C-alpha cells in the first residue's frame, strides 16, 4: 500500500511510541497519584530531564539501525521508564516543580525531544520522524495547561490581595 495515506510499520511504531510518552505515561501517573511508589521513583528535574532527553535520542536515532521485524521491546520499556522519570517532576509529589518551573521544564523539553525526530527526517526517514513529532505535540498542550493554571492562580491571588 503506497500513497499519502499509508504509514510504514516503522512510522506507526514511532508515532505510537511518542503517544505513549506524551499521553500514556502522564495519564498513568495522573490516575495513579495515590501510589506511594511514585515518590520512590522520582528524581530531581535537573536529573530527570537530561536523562530522558539522552535516552529518548538514543532510542529514536537507533531505530533505523534495527533490522525489520526485530523486537525493540527492551528499548521501548527503557524509554517508558525514563518517560515516567521525566513526567514525575511535573505530575508527581516528591521533587514536584513549582508552576513557573514546570512551565520552563516543559517548554524547554519540547524542542529537545523533537531534535532526534528532526534528525530522522534529515536521514531520510521522514514518515517516522514526522509521526514522532506529531505524537509528542500533547506535551505542548500540557505545557499550555500548566501555564494557564499558573496565570489564573496568580491573577486570583493578586485580586484577593487587592481586596
């Protein structure tokens, strides 16, 4: 099957991987916040972000080197674990960043996480790279939500102080 609507299995896998990182992991953390294990897993943001960026780049950039049909379950599992560490400073309780710091963390991470996908496009794997970029867009939506929440909270505090 060829044409504009067809996605290769590799491109589909990269898109699904990006969706798991950008939607699946934060949803899991959000809906299981009461689990005490999140606190034990949590790392400071200054460790979690670089760790995830490097690991994400390694997994994405080695994708074309893997023979077709070769299982990448270990790489994907490691990526999902690192994604949990990445999201915990935003959504967790231990090492949770303040609202302004969460905004900076998320906005800074977006281009860093897109760079490997852009490199994939440059290496001739356009469908996979673009699928990954599109799948990671929900991180920007979370960043906008955190920013909006912070702005409205600051506005409420300012109005309460003026009364």
